[in-house]
C-alpha cells in the first residue's frame, strides 16, 4: 500500500465527431493535466460519453488531434493506449472470483504470477475487499461489485482512468460512499482521472476541474467553485443549480466589477474582470432574509409567497415589489418565526456574490 502510480497529461485539439450529418462534438480543445480529476458534465446527449470514448480509443474522432504527454495518439488503438476503464455495462466476469477478475488485465499483459499476486493483493486492500477474494460477483453487493470494477481498472497501473457514470445504478447513500472511495483512490494513486456524469453535485464534490458540455460544445472548463460562482453563460449557471435572474434597466462596468439598477434599486458587484450584461444572477442560498433592511450590501424588498421546509434548509418563494419571482434558501436555524406567507421582508446579499449573465 501507499505506492503512487503514474499519470499522463491528455490534450485534445479541435476534436469533432459526426454521426452521419449529426454533430455530436464540435471543436473540443482542452488539456487534462497530469494527475487531475477532470469531470465531463452535461445533460443527456451533450456528447460527454462520446468524448470519453474518443479518449479511450473506442471511437475515432472525425476531426482533431489527441495527445498523451505531447505524443500524438489520435490513431493509436484502445488496447495500445492501455487506459483503465470503468464504464456502465463494462461488466465483471460472472464465472470468475473477485481476485480472478482483478488479475485478468495483468494476465492479458503476460505478467509473472508472483507479480500478479502482489499487485492484486495491493488492490484488494486499497478498495476494501479483503475477505471477499474468493467470492463471485453474484455474491457481492452493488457497491462491492463497483469496487472490483475499480480495482480491475487500476491494477495494471494505467496512467489514465476513464469512468463513465460508474455509480448511476447505486442508491444515494452507496453512491456517496463510492464517491468518497474514488476521491481517496485518486488522492492516493495520483493517476489522471476523467469522469463522466450528468449529476451536478457529484461533479462539484469530486473534481479538480469540470468541463461542461451542451449540444456537443464545451461551454466552460474550470474549478467547481468558478463554474458555480462565475459561470460562463446562462446555460452553465442554470445547469449547475437554481439561480435567480434579475433583468436590469441599467448596468455598467466599474474598475472592479459592475453597478446596475434593478426595479429602481442599485445593485453592486465586486468581481474584477466580470463582463457586465443586462441580467444579474444570484443563487438562492447566497441571499439572506431579514425583517429590517440590512445595513450594507445589496437588498430587495419582497413579499413571501411560499415557505418550504427542507430539514436543515428552508426555501422561500418571494415576489419583489416590481413583481419578479425570487427563490431564496437559508439555514432553517436562521429562519425567524415571522417569515410567513404575506409578510414583507428584505432579501440581501453581499456585493461579492452573484454574477452577470448573457442570454
Ligand atoms: P448520456 O448521458 O445520455 O450518455 P452524453 O452526453 O454522454 O449523454 P453521448 O452519448 O456522447 O451523450 O451522445 C451524444 C449524441 O450523439 C447523442 O445525441 C447520441 O444520440 C449521439 N450518438 C452517440 N453515439 C452514436 C452512434 N454510434 N450513432 C449515432 N449517434 C450517436
């Protein structure tokens, strides 16, 4: 245990993919850093699996180039790339035991039996399958089967691990514990991980960076914090979570952000480099409800229309004086007893929160 594996850098330049006259991917250029945990996120049909298949070598790009550590691998077949893979439907061998399943890639490579034993043993410990070595997949839980799949994909020390929605069939609790497992394996091994999901919270929790796909285009590639708090466009903003969009009557850039007017009230944003547009966006949980006007920051007066108790959080449906609907979410322990439908309140947020979006 404790040994770190190799990692490779992958670079895609202008990757396109058509199926007949349908464009599944358009001009995708990105670099996946050595040892990074990069997630490809997007709605169904956005092209993320197709891109992963091109990285794996199972699909050929219609245009563009792919490089591994600077070497062109665009035409290198999948088996020569030797990336680890955990795909949906990339099933375990049902007639083999756990250790036979994990040993399989090493046997294909013709490794010596002594070496195979050491590597398989190490993986069994790493993924927490000690005691289950002699079982067959049918005798394992869904989570244990996924651990075998992970061990089999990592045992031959690939420089890149590709994962396509590996946990989509698991229930929520198991999914969360497998996410933690994958994150730990990534940290321990240092291998480059490329992970496909359509689950926003999974992407935000796991990744060093997230690439967001829509209609075959890469919309933004950045850290979880940046894509959530500084989305490149309205699609990214709305795909990553609920967001209030406030139409502005005036908006201009200042040296360090922007100043705008919404329903006659000033809105100020401190965010250097922000491109100012005629729409201001603010996430529900970045606003706080209060009975009196806050002393500083941005604020709007609004009427409570609905209250939804969500356990640790409470969600409010508000309507501004100008009639714009707003959603606000805050910790339940901070909710005052008087916050009930019909009440006029103040929704406030600091000048460092929010962003301008294009249409
Ligand atoms: P999902 O989460 O549903 O898998 P995705 O973002 O991974 O979605 P892809 O599987 O990459 O999307 O598919 C992108 C588009 O390309 C889809 O519209 C799909 O129907 C189409 N597509 C993928 N593979 C083929 C194929 N072999 N032949 C024709 N069209 C295909």
